[in-house]
């Protein structure tokens, strides 16, 4: 059948005419029907592939949107990572400044605390010396009072000869004379000297107290500064640890964003490839359909020509029979 159709088609195409019989027409009709079925099948394949191409295009668009979102997320993650690194660096710098401020406050506090201790020590020494001077004066007073009391006691013995007798009375008078002849100047001089020392001690002690007070007063701000610096250091250290944790989280997030971006890019590439393949298949199916369609049209034209030729033959045969 194929050989016959090829012969008929070649002759028909080359000369524009050919002798047909009924079997030839039946063969052409069968081939035309086959071509129509092939065209229909090609059209169905084309439509199916067209649907696949549409799906591939939709997937490509989704992949493109996902790639855009992944790229945007990557940029955000990268920005957050940079911001976290900057915040961490700033807090480290602030931490260094606060540590230096704390060290400076401690040095000054220590210096004025030492000055306060030195002033307190000097004050204690002066007060101890004052107590010694007072004790010396009290001792001199005690010696003079004891002498007066002894003279008074001896005078009682001397005046009461009847009670104590002549010998005791004379002895008491002699002792009184001896005591009264003792030079009072050493004790008086010692008292005056100690009293002078005592008068000089008062301003010295007051000065030492003032120095201690001033040192304590000067130490207070540095003590407060140290406490503030220590508190600020603790807060800054907590903030730095948080910033460091956020930086690490940002690094991890950026790494995940990089993976998502790479995956989205790969998905987009795959989707583009799928869409390109679907387009190629659709075009091939369209070409196959067009070829089948053209073959059907050619066979249809050949069938009509054959039918016309057969009709002419039948008419001629009928006319010949009548004649």
C-alpha cells in the first residue's frame, strides 16, 4: 500500500494527472485516515507538552521568586551579621575604655586611701603623744600633791608633840624643812614644758584630722567612680556577650541563607532547563503535527482528485454503453 501511494503521489505530483481505480482510492482514504489519526495524536502530544511547558514556566517563575527571596534574605542576613560584628566591636572598645576608667579610679582611690591611712596614723601618733604629755603633767601634779600631803602630815606630827613625842616631832620638822628646801623648779619647768607641748599638740592633731578628712573626702568620688565603673563593666560585659551571641547567630543565619540562595539558584537553573526542554519538545510536537497535517491535506487533495477521476471514468463508461 505504501509503495502504491508513493507511486500515485509521485506521478500525481509530477504530471498533474493519473489513472486511478477503486482500490487506489480506498488505499488513499485509508492512508488519509491514518494521517488524520497521526495529526490528532500529534496535536494531543503538542497540547500535553504545552501543558508541561506551562507547568515548567510556572515552576521557573516560582523558582525565580524563591531565588529573589533567598537573595534578599541573604542580603538581610549579611547586613545583620555586619551590624552584629560592628556592635560587638563597639562594645569591646567600650569595655576597654571602662576597664581603663576602672583601673584609673582604683589607682586614685588607692592613693587617697593611703593618704587617709597615713593621716589617720599621724593623728593616732599625735593623740598618743598628747596622752603621754597629759600623763606627764598628771604625774607632776601627783608628785606636788603628794609632797603637800606629806608636809601636811609631817606638820601634824610636829605640831602634836604630846601625842608623838619630842623625837618624832623634831624628826617631822626636819623632814618638813628638807621637803621645803627641795628645788621646785624642775617640776615646774617640766609642767610648763609639757603644757607648752600640749598646747602645740592641739593644732597638730587638728591638722592631722583635717588631712584625714580631706583625704577621705577626695577618696569618695574615686570610690564612687570605681563602683560605677564596675557596674558599667558588668553591664557592658553582659551586652558584649549578647552581641557576640547575636553575631554568631547572624553568622549561622547567613550561612543558612547562603545555602538557601544556592539551592534556589540551582532550582531556578533546573526549572529553566526543564522549561527549555519542554519548549523544544513542544516545538518538535508542533512540527510533527504540521507535517501530519500537511500529509493529510495532500492525501485529501489526492483523494478528491482520484474520486473526480473515477467519476469521470464512470460517466464516460455510461455514455459509451448508451451509444
